[in-house]
C-alpha cells in the first residue's frame, strides 16, 4: 500500500486528554503567526493542521488500553489517553533517521540560554542547573564533581571548550568535536538566545502564567533542537 505524498516523511501528533491541553487549532495558529516569523524556514520543524478521520482516536485509545493490559505500555504513561474532543491532529516533519541509514541525528533541549531574571546577582549556577540540582542533588555539584547533563549557558559560550563539554550529553552524538564545532556560535542558537533575552519577563514577578507573552517566552525555553549529519563521516 503506497503512502500518500502529503504523509511521506511525516508523523501524526495527537493531543492528550489533559485539563491544561490547548486546542491544536490554537497551537497551529500561534505557530504560524508567532513562532515561524522568528526563524528561517529551514530552522523550524514544519507542522500542518489536519482533520482526523472519524473513529481514529477511539481506536488509538483502545490500543493503548490493550498495551496496558499486556504490560507493553510504560507504567508512568498508564491511565493517560488521547482527547476525544480534539478533531484535529498535527502532521510534523519526521526527524528520525530510520529510513535514511546515511544520516545520524543529534537531539538536545537548549532550555534557558541566559540567566533567569529572578536569580541572585551572585548566582553560581544558571536556572536550569539550579533546578536540576534541587530535584536531584547528585546530578550536579557546584564544586566540580562529575556532571550528568550540560549547562545550557555552555552551548552559547564564546569558549569552544565549554561547548565541547556540553556535547558529551547530547543524544545521538558520536563525534563530539565535530558537533561542538557546529554548535559553537551557531546562528540558530544565538538567535534563540536573543529571542529569549527580548522576552525575559519570565521571573517570579513577571507576566502571569496565563498571558500570551509568558506562554511564548516559555515556549522559546522549552524547544528541542535536531541536528542531522552524514553518518559516513563518522567512520
């Protein structure tokens, strides 16, 4: 059975049934009107709003329940299903490399690329590292013990060795030096940092959690970056 052209290289994203869920129509509208203009077309993973076939979500939920009964669904995801009130889905560009053995994908979350405006002036760690340390004091130490994740500020550092240190924790990374050279003073990362700086009213006394400005600012701090590289260059 052939795949329709519009579905090739795409993944279908379906909305979970949660109280805080935003409709896909609103997400798609905000993406097109607000996020797209901030970046070049090649810098964003494309997405398209599509109407779902009748009964598709119910079938998916039935398969999720069957997977729970068979013990094939992760326990932490059990009991969470797809929204029956969402008539739309999002077709997003498939960034996996399963069908392209000549490529390898690295994936990372840049998080906060500058210090939080709520941080003390003498703060020794960035917002992300401080939050990580609060959740698990063994994951990061202030005085040089082994790290388990990178400091986001290292990604945009002027010093190449800081960027190189960060690449140790990037998923899919095999050639740390090459990846670090790509990330060092990377235009997209620097642009993301500049947008975060322009929308920095996100501290304890910033915009309300329900405001559109706060939503956009936090979206820019919770995105994922994908980097595709030719795998033959690793051999």
